[in-house]
C-alpha cells in the first residue's frame, strides 16, 4: 500500500453537472474506509482552487500528501499552478497532484490513463506511484494540456461564454461552426529552437498532451513526460477548406496534411500583427506577444504506468 495517508480534495461542485461533487464524496468515503484522512473544499469562483491549494500547503506544511483536483481541466490547471510553484521551493516534500476527472473536458487525466470511475480513482490515489509530469508555461503561467491561438482560441471563448450543455467533441464542433462564420486567419511570427516561422495561420497549438477540448487529438504524438511541446501549425485557409479539414482534425488524421506542420520544441515566442488571445485548459491565459515553454517534471501525479497504447491516442515514436 502507498504511504500517502492524507488528502485534500478541491472540488468544483458545478463541474459535470454535479458529477464532480458526487465523485468527491465517493472518493472521500473510500479513503476514510481505508483509515486515511480526507478534507474537502468546494470552489465557488474562478481562482478558488489555486488559492485553496496554495493556502492549504502553506498553512499546514506536511499536513497533506496529496491535493486532488476534482472537476475538469480548468480545475486541474488551477491546482497544478499552485503545486508547481510550491514544488520549486519544497521539492519532493510538496504534495502530489491527484486527478479526479469529472468535468466537461478531462484531457490531462485522459493523457495519464486516469479513468472517471470513482472507485478506480480512489485506488489510483491510494496505490499508484506518483510520476513526474511536464506542464507547459505561457508568460509564466502553467497549463496542463494545450495552449492555442487562432480558430481554437476563438472556439474556446465561444464555448466558455455560451455555457452550452454539450461537452467534448460535440461542443467543439458546434463552436467551430459558429466561429467560422466570422473568423479570418491572423499573421503570426513564431520563433524558437526550430528557427522562425512567419505566416497567416488557421491555428497554432503547443501541446503537452495529445488532446484537448474534450478528446480533440490535435497533436497525436504529444506526451506529458518527454520534456518537449508538440507545436501544431495549420496555415491560413478559406472557410470551405477549413470545413473540410476540421473532421480530419477531430479524428487525428490531419498528420501528414500539406497544410499542417508539426515541430517539437522546448519553447518559443509568438507575436501577431493584431493581438491574438491564447487559451489553455478551457481558460483564457493571455494575448500575444507571449512566451511558451515546457516545464519538465513540474508536478508529480499518481497514475497507472504508461503503455505503448495509452488512452490519449498518443504513440511512442
């Protein structure tokens, strides 16, 4: 049995239409039945999860072995932000980041083979080894899955503001149809260890995990433990060309398309002729100009050992 004995669950009670709260209750009950200590904190506003995690670790050093993000990728991002910052000073004495995926999008958990079943989540938190995982960073703020600009950033804003009942790929597809009516490619300049790329783009996405937006496989080869980001650049195109390309993106079949370019990088800068928003983990991050980089081994996460066929569709090269 793993040595972890105390856990703080930070739950977004509205995530997954209440599913996150039920998951938190079931995981908590399971831990308590194994003679573990559990505390639960419910968020009420954006930023609460990050604040709760930071304050809990600072106020009670050594009190918690594990801080669990129970919700979607936005909740995970906030908790990861706090723990990654704290780990720079606390090292391995910093609590591990537990995942209890129960939101609209759970792509970071999917990349780490963490399921949505509460019993399996509890088992993983109790018994699995905490493995070092990369995060991304944009203008100094951490992200877990993919940071993106272009059409995807506008889709993310649309989905966020619409508060639609759809989730995952259906929400992405509906957002794409709405946004394409007004979208026009922006000319961007990307400069990093790969050189300089300057052109109009449909999107530019830097991926720590293979998927985002609820299993959209934007960078099928990306891994959150390889020390690099997979940058996917899709050149500017007409609306008709975009409508033809989007279904291939949703199936991960855009790899090899003449309009799509992949670059593996440790970091780069991005600027645009007009300010462009950057979104990650379903959250607004910043706007251009921006610096994007990988943060290797930024957090430790209890998760099953990876195989050559993980559930996030990525593959070893």
